[in-house]
C-alpha cells in the first residue's frame, strides 16, 4: 500500500508500543528503540538508535516528541535518547512523524506532525474524557451521578465529556464564549453559561480551556469545596497556587489518552500516520 515498508519507533510510552504492534500486525517491518524497561511487547524487535534509523524507511516519534528540547521523550529508556549530529545525518530526508513538532530537538528534511491533525484530536477526545471521569470517580468523595458538574469549554473534548457525564446521571453545565456554542449546548439539554461570567456552585469542574480561566476570584466564587480537573495542556487554565491557598483540590491531568487508554491511543497515532502517508504519497 505504501512506498514505506519499514518503521522505526523511537521513544514514547505504551501508546507507541501499541502503535508498533498494530503496524506490525498490518504486515510492515517494525523495530523499536528506547523501551528497555518495558514489561511486555517482547515480540517487538528492539535495536540501537543507529541501527533502527538505518533499517527503517520512516521514523515515528512520541507525543510530545521531547519534554526538555534536547532528549527524545523516552520514559521506558534506561539512559535517555539524544539525537546528535551523526544521528541527524543518518535520518537525513527520511520521513519523521512526531507529536508536537515545535518540541522536536533536531533538524531533518521531512517532518510531519500527527498531533496537529483534526481526526487525531477528535478521536483522542474519547480517551481523554474517559480518563477525566476516571480521575473524578477516584478523587471525588461522592458519586458522579446527581453531582453538579461544570465543563469549561465546548470544543472537541468538552462536547464528548459533557455527553459522557450526562450519560451517567450528572447535572451538567457547560461554559462557552460564543453564542453559537451556547445554543448548541442548550440544544443538547445542558445548562449553558458564558465563560466570561462563570457563576454557580459545583461539585466537580472540568477545564478544557488552554488559558487562565480559573483565577483566584473565580475559584473562590464557584469552586469552594469542589474538585477541579484541569485537562488543558501546560501551563493549564487554573491558578494552582490560589487553589492551594483556598483549599481547593486540583488535578492537572496531562496526557490522559496515554494513561487511560494506551491501546486505543496507539491506534489513533497509527491511523494519523497512515493518513499522512496517503496524502503525501510517501
């Protein structure tokens, strides 16, 4: 199907391992690097960094591809993975698929960011929402059923999360900025409020908005006694210091798809990579 016949998967968590297994099950040659501490997936061939680059037609890096701007994100590696000048030359113009390209710690000819794709973001809304609810069930002393829940933001995650919460009996309020979104929210049977004028009292607050929405004033007004689950990428949308002063419990829940559903998340990465290959005719 593709001109690419062999993939090298370098670094990452269980998402990348499930991605590798699924690609191998499709009949492609797959090898991995940076997974010395894995406790399963022993059927996957592990190679040294230089070997895997030489053997592979294309490279798949994790999401995020780096956390410090220097090393490949490789939590299962014993010694870390650094791309030096020699390794950079080996990669050359091979296609490199990664998450969060702005954090890529080296230069190469062909880079494709699978995490920027719309289908990737939409499909990841489901494991993110399930993971958020799992956190709430563990951290909140009551039941989700009959609890007063606020979902801040009506984007991809907010839409899925609100539906899931309603499905288990929560009383759901959703905030949004636009009048159009607020009309959609009401059409789904939820209470709608403006993100610029948050009000009410809630048992659990889920934030999906990637900018400061829950400052000290807002937290004191609506979140006293609440559990706050912040789903926004760093630095998040909650004033964590203010929450601590006010005695409000906040969980900053990052990379939930990889934690809550690594198998599904690995399939989502694979499908996004395949879609790029088809579109770019690689």
